[in-house]
């Protein structure tokens, strides 16, 4: 039997990159995908559904969850893949951009979790996977708003795991390294800069979105039934060691 047969899984940011790949991988394991994004979503399966959603908007988020419950009567999984990259050191970014990063990456993740948790508690089961980053685990230059939101996502994840583990709800994170998606598209043309970044990954290559989707799928499934509050780096070894290459 497929690992996610009949499970209803909400994926935010499902129109592109890691969210889109996650939708494909969980669908292959029998899940019904409720796909949400600001952008148009393509490639839905027979029982899937799509929702136009700005994850930073609380009432829209609650409305989408209500529609999912109306339609399927259950929500078994959530993968919070919606996110934006906001660059700059503290002396560079505009305050509006700081607020935008927090609103989408951190508050948006919290709002999706907050809207699904009561249903999972009622069901006495559910699995949530949040998407942090290598830059949620370590510092990095020139991306302060993004890095702060991703560190926050890790603490949000542990806090949710602590609060709802006794109710049968598991909450984990993945922390991707450099994954080739539209978000990192500008790096593809960055020459020596891209090469140096790739070299910081022990596997000496960039990752593909489905390689993150596969780990999210594992964490959503009963194969991870005793895993909660964990963060799995999906980073080709970036966070494991610093290797000097000469
Ligand atoms: N690509 C990488 O190297 C990498 C590394 C670490 C972490 N991540 C994280 O993975 C997640 C997915 O990134 P990706 O690389 O697939 O990027 P992507 O740009 O391909 O996809 C992000 C999706 O989120 C959607 N989105 C943005 N703002 C939204 C909002 N307010 N409401 C709803 N949807 C919204 C976009 O429309 C898009 O479809 C992000 O949280 C990102 O920070 C990516």
C-alpha cells in the first residue's frame, strides 16, 4: 500500500519549486493534495484541489482550511513551502521588506500551522513539516531578514512539537541548502559565486526540489511515526562540516 494512501495534505507554495515537487512526491504515495499559493497552480490530480492563498493573511488561511475540511472532512498533513527571499544587511534593507519577510516566512508559517492544528488535535493525528533553511541554522552574509525568519521557523516548529505531541500531532522541519528553483534562479548565472557556494556543499552540487520533497514526504508519513521536533538538513552536507578546498 502507498505510504500516504487517502491522506489529505495541504501544501503551501505549491505552484513552484520545493512545494510543487512535494505535491508530486506525496501524490505518488497516494495522498490527496490541497495545493495553495498566490500564483496559479498546475498539474492537479483527480481528487486534488487548488486554493488561491496569501499565507500572511489570517482570514484567507482560515477560509482555505475550512474549505478543505468541508470538502474532505479531514486534514492529515501540512507542508509549509511558501516563502520569499529578502536580502540585505541591517544597514541595507528597507523596513517594509523586513516586515514582508516576517509576514510571509514566519507569521505565514505560524498561521497555516495554527489553522490546521485544531483539526489534527480533534483527529488525534497529524503531521506538519515546516521549511527552514541552512540559514536558519547558521549565519550568512547579506540576508538578515530571511535568515531571521528561518531561525524563527525552527523555534516555531519545536514549540508546536512541544505543545501538541501529546495530542498525536508531529511537527518537524527541513532545512534545505542550495536547491535549484525559481527562488535561486539568479545564482545559476552567478559564475564563480555559484561555484564557491556549491563547493560549500559536501556533495559538490546543488540539490533538486524533489530531493527536499522526498524528505518532506518521509516526515509526513507514518515511516516517521516517532519523529517530532526534529530538523533535517537537506543540504548535501553544507551544515555538517567546513572543508577548505585549495
Ligand atoms: N531554493 C532554495 O535553495 C531554498 C533553500 C532553503 C530554503 N528554501 C525555502 O523553501 C521554500 C520554497 O522555496 P523555493 O525555492 O521552492 O521557491 P519558489 O520561489 O520556487 O517557490 C515559492 C512559492 O511560494 C509562493 N509564495 C510566495 N509568497 C507567498 C504568499 N504570501 N502566500 C502564498 N504563497 C506564496 C510563490 O508564489 C512560489 O510559488 C521557501 O520557504 C524557501 O525559503 C529554499
